[in-house]
C-alpha cells in the first residue's frame, strides 16, 4: 500500500468530515498466539499467512504458531497498517468511529465488533471443552473471573483449510454401546450398571440423555489411580495388538495411542469413545453451539466466534479444568458425525460466494472463490463491518474509502467498514480464495 503522508489538512478533512469519517478500508497486522499445541515454524498455516502478509516477518523454526487473531479482542487487538490513521489498533478505531460497524450492528452489540475471526494451526489436541451460553457465562464470570474472563457466550464455527480432525458431540448410543462391549477398560470406568441402563433406555430420548449424562459424569469423576491404571492397561493391549498385526479399530486404537502420546495418563483419552471423531475436508465446517462438547485434534482451519474467551475444560489440557461444570452443562444429545457437518449455501446474488450462516446473530462467514477467468471482482458492500483474509491469489484493491490502492496477497487482512465495496483487479493466474467475516442481522 502507498503510505506517503498526506498533508495534515487532508488527513483532518478525510477523517473528520461527517460524510467520510466512518467510511474506511485498511490493512491490519494481526496478533499471533504461540500456544504449545500449534504447528511449529513454517509447517504452520498461521506462520505461512503471516509471512505472506509481511515478507519481513521472521518465523522461528522451533516456535509454535497456533492462532492468528483478526479482530479487536483486548487479548489480541489488530494493529492498523496505515501510518496516516491516528488510532493504532482496530479496537481504538472502532471506539472513535463506531458507525463503521453499521447502524444495526452498532446498536445491537453496544458499539463493539461482535466477532473474533481466527486461523488455527493445530498440531496436538486441544482440550475436551464446551462454551457456556450467555446465562452460564454471566454466572461463571461473576463467581470465577480469573478462569472465565467475560460474561459473553462463545458459539464458534470451524471451516477446514486442510484436512481437519476433531471431536464433536456425543456419538449415537449404538456406537457408545459398541465401545462399552469391545473396550473393557472403558466399561470399567463407566460401570456395568450404568452401561446396562444405557442399553435399556434406547429409543427413549429423554431417558437416554439422562443416562448418557450419568455415564459420562461417572467416567470423568473417576479416581485418578483407577483411570490411570485402566488407561495403561488399554494402551498396553492396543500397542501389543497393533504390533501383532491385529486390527485395533474396535478400540479406536490409532486415535487412542496418538492422544495418549500427547497427554499420557489423561482421562480425556477415553472421551474418544463418547464423542464423534470428525474428519473435515477443506471447505467443510462444523458449528459448535453452547454446551456442545468438542476438541480439535489436528489440521488447519478458519474459525469465527462471538467475541469471548470463555471455555470450560475437562481433559487433554494442562490448563484449569472444571469437570463438574462441564458435566453439568453439556448437551447430551447423541447424533451421528455426519449431522455435525455444517452446510454452506451458495449466495443467490454472487456465484463466487459460499455462505456459512450459523443460527446465532454474532457472525457469518463467506468463502469467496474467484475463478482464474475473472480478472475484475467487486467485494460487495454489507451492512456490517467485515474482515477479509486472502488465502490464495494476488490483486490490487481500490475503493472510494481508501486513500490509495492496496496490494492484496496471500496473508493480507483487510478491515472493511460497513456499506463499503472493494474493487479487485486480480493479477494472479489461478484466481483468488478469500474468507470474510461479518455480522448479517
């Protein structure tokens, strides 16, 4: 982007006149989170995007690059990449010019950007977790602010960039019963009585939910010595069976050994017998509403969520765990893995756009795929501030709301104020792929 300083008078005019002060488009430098579970160095999609967006960025070979935060969350407020703008962060800009959010978004979300947009590069499993609804979030925040830092809910959606593995929601009861039969170590933790109850209540939705809660809670509250002994026995048995060339799929052997190698002696290793193992292909998504148990296991994804950092954890983590709250809050609704894939819908007005529109007001994600044959493309205006991430391709962006052309390349992140369109002159031979987060009320 051309960033020569305009005259002070021009800057004052551009930002202070009523017609233009809220209308703006600018690039962002976004916060990177180096959590231990992230992919390391240039193996990380996060690291690749950072270098793509800023060729001078230095990626350290042994360092994990877990998350790229694109938004105005106080733990990772994006920096504005334009020295003609007085505010240095996106959060400060929005606070000065809240109309950039769009009038509906500004009024509904009290002048705050309602979503946090992310890229995740997962190398080792994230915790068995769920996110509270608004009521529970407010209560947890009031009681334990050190563990639950805000009072907002945190619905979220993951869209695979590469093949992406996770756990999500309770398996159909038939599958759980299958593991209770074929994995005696798992049955020992749940208890034969609870296992038989689960068998007996099949077909009764309400009772199934109650008994499933009982089974899961019994396992999660098992005495440490008991579950560590059973886990060691299970790992030994599966390892020996594998070495003898036997099929260990009836014990979910491969996944068990992988999680145990990452978190030895952790009760979360047994959660694979309760929760669906999801494998998303690029472009597939899963939506995680309040109280949905889940864990990310491996791969790279786009993630969008309500602007919150509230997570209740109970395994596969060195962080604070809150087993009782998790077991109490979960949605015990067994369903097949296929039902957890969240469908995207073709945008009626633009064949290049696929919409991922979850059943919450806080966010919508668009995937924009411009074919190689198209060289001029307009990112359409929406009545919401949005954040645009370039995954593939090169272009020059022009718009009435930017002071000069902006160069887009892999890793570029743009903030686009409400009701602004951006015209792209595409220079790459293979088209462009972008993701855009916004709030469509």
